[in-house]
């Protein structure tokens, strides 16, 4: 297998549903294509912002296949394969490899947690052996995640050759990144941040390889990353400041995923902003005014 380096803004594709919870496959394919045309450096699906925990196994496998088909080699595809057991994650990894993805990403099982370091190592070793693909560890704090120590993440990368990358999301966000970056282990090929790029300027200063935001402002996130890579900190700070007005507004009406889908709907990417098991997003007049103001503020940066 040729070595691949992953770097930049790897976008977590939101999963579109109708008001009754049916998956909107055409909208999902359109979102994959839209984020690539908007400039993303990689596609990630399905993970937390994709509402992966409410997707069925057949839906996850079919979505992986569609991601690879729509992407058509334009950017790497990273498939989320976390499951409630090692057996489930291995089965998803095999399906992801058969679909033709470029890498897989997994947090440890979230319902009944793995009880020891040995079990965590066995979990990631099994995923690596099943897919023969680069593996991203996804490290999330409680209650969903296992809050892995940075030293364990480095150890896993050093002990399992295909475990090479980390998406770090535990608290404290910045210091958690540095826990893994500062040892400078060559086995750690790259560390990615999350939080919809809320801390991207500090994350870049710490030395991250990239970030994995949800899809609603991919073109803005990519431009901020490009400015940071070019050393234009002042321009990056200004764009990031304007972007965060929208991020704070999106976070307020009903938490994150539903509201980010509303931005995608207003940008013409998807047809419905509902979430499975939650239904449609309901906004009052104040919410509407705030979202409209925030979109108007950041829209000059839109590329698509």
C-alpha cells in the first residue's frame, strides 16, 4: 500500500433526513459533491456530526459506497467504523475497505466501554488488520467517549503500524492535542482537531495536521486553513471572528447538528434540516433573525 499523508480540512458530512426520519440519499450524495466543490481536502462519513449512532448497518455500508462513488478520487474518503463492539467495528471496516475508502476512523465502543488498555489495543489492532488501511483514533470525552490519555494514543500508534492518526476531541481541547503532538513520535502521522474549527487558529499553532468540522461552512474553514498555512495570521483571525458569529448562532437554537443542517438547507445543499429521532428544527422569530444576520455576515466568504 502506498503511503498517504492526510492534511487539511476533512469535512464530516451531515446525514440528511426527512421529517419522518427517512434518509435522503440524493441529498447525501449532493452534500458529498458540494463539500468537494467547496474545497475540502477530505470527506469523512459517518461519525458524530453525521448522526452515526442512529444509522443502521446497511445504511452505513451503502453511504460509504456512495461517498466513494461521488468523490471519484477527487479527495480521500475516511469512513467512520465505530460500533458498540469490536466485532461490529471489524465488520464495518471490512465493508469500508471493500467500498474503496482511503482510511477508517473509530472511537472505542460507547455503550459498554472497553475495560482495559489491552482490550482497547485489541480493538484497534483488529480494525487495522481487517481493513489494511490507515486508522484514525477518535478520542472523545464522556459520556460517549473513552477519554483516552494522550500517552495511550501515542503508544497505540507505536504498537500498531496502521494506527497513524488521531481526531482529538476531549477536554481540555488544546492541551489534549499537545499531549499527543509534543512527544513528536514519528508513529503519529497527524493529529486533527474538531469543534467545528472553533479553535482552529490555536490548533494550527500547536501543530495539527488539520481539522474535521461539520459541512455547513466548509468553504470558510478551508480559507482560514489556507491563510494559516500561508502565514497570514491577521486575515485568518478576521475571517475566523466572523465565522464564529454564525457558529455561536448555530449552536443556540437546538444544539449543533440540527442547526448546522439548517445552514446547509439555506445554502441549497439539502432539502430538509430534520434529525433522525428528533424531527425538524423549530425556530422562533428571534432564532430566525439571528441566523439571517450571521449568514449575511459570513456569506461574503462563501465560495460556492
